[in-house]
């Protein structure tokens, strides 16, 4: 039974529908916070959520999408672990009449009708902001930069790389001496950083996410350097652990990327389900943190 407005007309509660969600996996603190946000928001929005964990593998994600199609969910949302290779399975969803929404990660396809919208941040802008910080703080240089990239073939790693590269291009003080993929994980960041440190003199690390930055920080310490001082670190996300390191001066700058996409996703999925026209891109809000800003933001941080 719905509420009644003063005129006595019944206002029905938001209709229930089923949303299938295929997650990349559990690679980072950001990702775990995003999953929680989606689960909580579904409950609050009267949405039946069927959640699948892609375990970081495209094949598992594709299989999960197929079983959601078989289950006849109303809407499918997913975060593709890599950009290429989705045309077949998304074509199957389209043929079944199930609309698809992409969340944070994008796909590359020649057929824009295979999905309705992408909900996420401007990841190239995040890379650019990280690059701008390196430019501001370069002093007289030279500055040797190591780039710890996210998952190879993921849209977010490509975008962050592109934005960063554009921001530092043409500055003769700055040079990316090495770039390695750390798969957005702590262990990936630590292992790749260890290898890079053994081979190159490094002044600044640009990590595509906080987990890799924290892994890098450990490798830097293990190699006998002081993170934040001998080797400066800039990363993306803004999760509590990294904000804590930033406050402690062991990490130097963070570009925020919010994982709290659940409420926006529920609103978008509901519109798509109702046949409404939705924008091709829905943007999430984000900012940057230096040490003082991190100190101020940390007490209220939810992830
Ligand atoms: O920055 C990282 C995660 O796709 C925006 O993936 C997301 C990224 C995020 O694992 O921590």
C-alpha cells in the first residue's frame, strides 16, 4: 500500500524490479566499498539485487551475464574488467531485451546500442590532476617518474595513463622512466615497485590507485628509502588507509575517485527499466587531497 497525498490519491511505493550486477572482483578497498554501496542502495531503493563476483576475469564476468539473461533480470549493470571483447555477450542481452548499464569501467565496441549508459568519473581528468601535482612540485628537476598502472586493458588504467601523460608532456624536467601494471592490488603494487626500484632511480611514483600506492610504499621502505620524502607518491581513490598515510606524510597527494555509486546506480537503473531516455554518461563528483585536506576529511570518511 502506498502513502496517500493530501488529495487522497494513492502514491504507490517505487515498483520493485530486479537488477543483476556483475562486479570486477575484490581487487581493492575502493572496489569493496563500491560493492557495499550498491548492496545498501538496492535495499533502500526497493531493488532486488542479484550480485555476481567476476573474480577479476573476463570469462567469469561473461558467464555471469549469461546466467543473468537466463534468469530474466530486468536490468544488467556491470564493471567490465577489460574494455575489449564484450560484443557477443552484450548482443545476447540486447536480443533478450535486457538493458545494460556500465559502471565505472567502459567497453570498446563499434555498436553503441549494446549499452544504455556509463556511470562513472572522468578518469582521464583524474590522471591529469595527478600529473598537474607532479608539475607543481617538480622544483628545478629532473624528476624520474615510475608509473604503476592498473589492470592492463582496463578503460580506467588507459584513461588515467592518458590524462597523466598529457599533463606532464612538454615539461623537460619530468620523465616517466618506467611503467608497469600492478593490477590495482596491494601485492601487485609492492611486487612491481620492488622490481622497478632495483632497476631505476625513482623520485616520484604515480600509482593508478591507493592499494598499489600502499604496496609501493612498503617496497620503498623495504629498499631502505623513506616514502613521502626520498620518493614521493601520488595516487587515486582516497580510501581511509591511503588518507591515513597521507596525513602521516608517507604519501603525498591523492586524487579522489568516489566508490559510493550505489544510489546513482539505482536511480539510473530504475529509469532505464521504466523506458526513460538517460544520458550516455552520468558523472560522479570528486576532488583532490593534500595533507591538510586529508586530515580534515579523514574523520568522516566512510571507506
Ligand atoms: O580506482 C580501483 C579499482 O575502476 C575506478 O578500480 C575503478 C578502479 C579504482 O580497483 O581502486
